[in-house]
């Protein structure tokens, strides 16, 4: 029952809560929607601000770019303006220079002949040249003397270390002692220590000899042992005041010493030699110096005692009474004045150049310096005393002064001799020498050459073309003579020259071979004769059959040697005669006639009548192809063979029944095999060329015979040229009439 009631109550509660939950859900949803709208609005505002910021940034960037572009444009405009100004100034300067040059030229041209610089004669020019050579040779002699001097200059520095000592003399003081007491004087003994120094200087080497000068600082250590007993110890005894008659104070020193430190600035002046065969050297000399450092420290071990005549034994080990045993002395350093010094120095060493090439010149040596003049500047301490330690007061028996032995009154006449021996390492740098060079000799003035052309009457010939050829170089100068018949060829090299002249209406002058020598101004004279009026001859030709020698009618075309344009074309008469209006010269005659092979002949016409022969076409005749040219040692037909190949091709194309056999020949230069190959290649080259021009291949055969069938002697150029040929033989003429093609 209770369970049922609980269930009913829960149902009622849920029914009451459901509307409430719906209200809450609606409220929450509305809140979420409002929040989303707020966030979206905020996001839109943020993006809008961002876009605004980007636009502002873009505007600023664009403004900056515009400013930059404007500045760049302004800079370029300024640069262009500067360049234009510079170009204007340059052009103005060039115009001024040109105007100045024109003015100078005009002034020189208008200068009276009497004021112009006269041209030197050959003798004057030679004298001037020899004077210049003598001056330069004199200067070069001095330069060579300097360059050949075996001398070098060096700057360097060095360091040295070794055994040092300050030897003293004249300070031994041995005053007598009271009866029963030891003497109060002292003796000194010098002991050395480590010393060294640094320096820099200049070294001169002349051949093998050396001289060195510079400045150095040397440091000396020395220990002076002091004693006044026979056993080498030192003792002082004083009477105790006011009990001096009954009490005596004893100072017993063990190992009492005076430690000296000295420093000298020195100027060395050394002389020596470098050995040639061995890498050794030595130097010796003097070193003048002055003491710049002097210090002395007295030290030792002290034992004190009091002797009282009224006591049975002495008083010792009573520190409250300043009685000590084996107490180490701790005394402040005192100054020692070293004065001037003059030392003898010697050095011997090894050059390391051949072993250490990468560095400057290195020198390792053993050295010794000994000062032999008094270098002590005596200056006694306050209250000068005779011994290094002395009791002055009774207030404190341990409070006694110590002093360097060199500052006591005992050292008033003393001297100190600095001594240093050890190893020295020096580094030297070679100073570059003056870069003197031997001066070049002045150019030798070339000789001058002139030419004078005149006629048979002795009158000058102006406008003559003069040719001057240097035989050694085959260089030619062409100049025309002036109205006076003179040609100033100018400066030419020494040697032989071929000189000749030509002029229209005159025979060429004789060719003169003239030798031009140094320092000359020569004139070659050329005589020329007038050419009489020319006699005109007419070219005549007779044309015959080569076998019957009967005249034949033929067509003739004449061209110049270097031109294919016809100068004259004609048909011979019944008797084979042709007369042309052509005068002397070189011509090529191209002949053609019905039933005959076309023919080219070269004519050098002066006044002769030429007999020309043509070969009747029939089987078995052999014909040489004229004016056929190949590249040297090649099978390539050259372009200048075009007319010959065209004529042969036209002949074969008009006469379709004619068959030919083409044969190539060579000279005897080269091997048989090479010549055979070359001849075959050239014969085939002709055949192939004809095929390209339309001739049927089956109508032609080709063969090479190399050097087997010469027509002339192969020992001459002319003979070898005749042997280099291509021929063809007509093997078949067929049944048709043979046509001739011009």
C-alpha cells in the first residue's frame, strides 16, 4: 500500500515539474541564442576592425611606396641631370681642346720658316742619339753598381738569458777589534745567479762583414756573501748602556748576504763576420750603458745573546728581552745607485736560415758581456757606516739598521763589474732595398729615305706612284710624288729595299735595290721614259680539224681571263678564219662545231695569229677536261669549274647516244695507294656531278689510274700540274648525229 502511495506521489510531482522544466528549457535556449548573437556580433565587429586596420595599413604602405617611388624618380632625375651636365662639360672640354689644337696647328703653319724648328741632319741626329745613350749608360752604371752591391739592412730584436754576476772590488773593510773580540769589519764574496735581457737594433751586412747597433736592457742577479770571521760568519758585539763595562750584546749572523739586483740600458756597437761556407757568425765590440735599476736586500739568520760579567752564563732565548735564536732577518730593500758602464762583448752563433726558411732570419748564439769600468755611483746611506749592520740604540736591541754593502762608507772607492754570459736568440727582418731599375736605351732613330722621280729630260715627275718594298719583311709602302717629283718615304728600318715607280704614259722605272744604313738620309733617284703611242693589233684565229688539218667552220666566244661575259662572238668563215677587233690582252676562246668536241683555249694575245685545233667526235678519242679544279688533295670540285662541267653536261644531254669513260690522274707526290684513291675519287666526283645535272649514270664509267700515266716530268711544278688531270674517252657514239652544244 505504501509503495502504491509513493508511486502516486511521484507521478503527481512529475506532472507538476514538467511545465516548469519546459519553461526552464525555453529560458536557457533563449539565453544561448542571445549569447550566440552577441558572439557573432562581436566577431563581426572584430573582423570589421581587422579589415579597417588592414585597409589603413595598405594605405600607409601605398603612401610609403609612392613616396619611395617619388624619391627614386627624383634621384634618377638628379642623376640624369648630373650626367647631362657632365656630358656637356666633357663636350665643352673636347671642343676647347680641339680649338686649342687647331689654333696651335694654325700658328705652327703660319710661323715663318726662319722661326720653325729646323730638321736635324743625319750627322746631328747621330750626335744627339749618342749623347743620350752616353747619359743613360752612365746612370745605368750607377744603378748596376748599387744592385750588384752585396749588402743588406736588417731590423730585429733579441732575447738573452744566462748566468749573471755583479763582481765587486774595493769594499772589503777589516777594522781591528777590541782585545778579546772578533774584528768588526767584513769581507764580501760574489756569487752569481740567473740574468738576461731584451734588445732591438739595426744590423748592416756588407759581403761577409757585420755591424750591429741598437739598444738593450740587461737584468743582473748577484748574491754577495758577507762575513768577518774566519769561518765565514758575521758577528757584532756592543756594550749595553749604561752597563757597557759589564754587559756585552752579541749579534751572531749566519748566511749573511746582500742580494743585489741590477738593470742596465745599454747601446751595443758590435762588429763581426758571417762565414761563407758554414752557417756561422761571430761579433765582438763594446756596450755603453747606464744603470736604471739597483736594489739590495740584506738577509740572514740572527742569534743574539747578552754576556754579563757578573753572571755565570750568558743570557739567551729570552724574546721578551729581544734575545732570539736562529731568527730570520726581514729587512726592507735599499736602493743601490749604479752609474755608467762600459762592457766588452763577444758573440758566436749559428744562422738558422737554411733550416727555418718560412720565418725571418733567425740567429742562435752564445755571448758574454763584461763591464770593465767602474759602474758604481757611490751614495752612502743616512748616517754612513762602515758595516752592513750596526746597533744604534738600546731601546730595542733588535732594532738595528741594515744597509747594502755598496752603500757603506767602506764602498766609497769600490767598483762593480757586471757580467752576463748565456744564450741569445735574435730575429732579423731584411729591409727592402730601393727598387732601382736599369733605364732603357733611347730608341735608335731610324734612317730616313726619300725618292726622286724624273723623266728622260731630267724634269721632275709629279704624281708618280712609288713602291718601296722591304726585302726582309716583304712589306710595301705606296706613295705618290709631289710636284717636285719627291716622295718622303720617312723613317724606315735598316736593310735592303726594292724601289720602283709607275706613272700613266710612262714606262715603269727600273727596279732599284737600295741598302739603307743607320743614321742616313738618302734619296733614291728613279728615271722614267715616256711611252710612245700604242700600236693596235687585231686578234686573228685559224680553226682546223685536229686530224686532217683542214679548216672548219666553228662558233667562237671570247671572254676575258677573269670573266665569263662574252666580249666577242662570231662564226668562222669557210676557211676557218676569224678576225676580231680585240687588242692585246689575255682571253679565253670557247670553240664549238658540229661533230666536234667543245674546246676551251687560253690566249695571251700580243700580235700573233692563233691556230686552233678541234677534235672530231668518234669512238676512242681521249679528251682532257680543261679548267677543272679540285681542292688540294681532295675530291671536292671547286666553284670555278662550273663552266667546264656545264659545257660537258650540255654536250652529253644533247647527244644522248654518247657514252664516255672518265679517268682520273695524279702527280707522283705521296704514296701510290693514296694517289690511286685520290684519282678514283676525282673521276667519280666528275661522274656524280654529271649525274646531278641529268646525265644518265649508265652512260658513264669512272676509273682512277693514280700516277701511272704521266704526261710530263714529275720533277717540276709545271710537270706535276699537267699530270694532275681528269680525262674522258668516248666509248660509244651510237647511231644518231652528234650535236654540238655551245
